[in-house]
């Protein structure tokens, strides 16, 4: 089932991209594949990023709830969940969006191990022609079939910037004093995420890091779009 839903489609898409768009360059094939995946998931990520920004905006209300029920954690949690519900926020969306990419990463790893022009060719669809030569050295510097600390560092750097960008105050930390603690928590969470990903990606092929870095950059661009949409909505409500 995994091969049918993820491995074979991803393999064939990579072969088609390599054959007809990037002339066998595996690095640019991975980038194109990542962009395609993120375009397909655009509505889901857009909704999550919008919810995340709304969550940042209601931090002050959440603080009031915590102050209202300092000792009754059950009532506190119930009131916060009602606040989330009223603002159409799903606090577990980030976990879902992380897990939804795992099958893609596993399929990509399997493709790398098998090779675009190696054992994996038996899994090509009948209308897809095998490619004869694949360049796995990205930009003439990084072998994407092997682990690479440079690519790992770039992927983790983008992950951290993405996390900070989605925190209250954004990349430059311009936020109200009452939201400073929320920002600090978000930044610490981003650092923890970077540490976990470092352990996860350490011995994996650099192509996985390239996928994650490209996906992170796409998220940052999408975050800018979401911020502009929310700001515009705020202006319209203020005018009304």
C-alpha cells in the first residue's frame, strides 16, 4: 500500500522531472518535487498558518483565562479550548502537518537508496521511460545520496527561522510586552524542534535535508502571504 500510494508516484514524478525538466539533475528534481507537494498541500498549510497567526493575536485573551482560573486547570483548559473553537483554531494541526510529510520523506529515502536509474526502474509506470544518467551532486558540491553537514545546517537554519517567523512578533520580535513570554516559548520550541530534527536527519542522505529546506522556504513565503491576508482583513474590519 505504501509503495502504491507514495513510493511509485514519487519515483515516477522524479523520473519525469529529471528527464524532461532538469536533464538528470537530482537536486533540482527534489526541489521541483517539493514545490509540487507544497502546492498540493497549499490549502491545508494556508489554513494552519492562518490559525497560527490568529492564535498569536488572542494570546492576551488566553492570559486572562489563565489568570481567571489559576488553580483550576480543568476549567482553564476548557475555557481555552472554547476560545480556540470560537476562533476556528485547531491546536493539534501542527502535529498533523508534520506527520503528513513523513510518508513523502520515507518514499524519497527509498528512491534514493534504489536510485532513479537503478533497481527502482522496475516500479516505473508503463508510460514513463527510464533515464540513463542521473547527477546526484547538487551544484557540483553536495552528494545528495550521502549525509552532509552543510545541507543539514541549511535545513535546520531554515526550520529555526520558520519557527521564529510564526512566533508573536515575527522574525524581528516586534510585539507587545504581554506577548514576550509567548514569543520566548515559541522560540524555545523552535530550538527544541531543530534539535530533534538534527538527530533525525544526521545520518540521512542530504536529499532529505534539501527537501526539508525547500519545504521550509515555501512555508516562509506562504507565511508572508497569510500575514498580508490577515492584515488586510483587519483593515477591512476596522473600516467597517
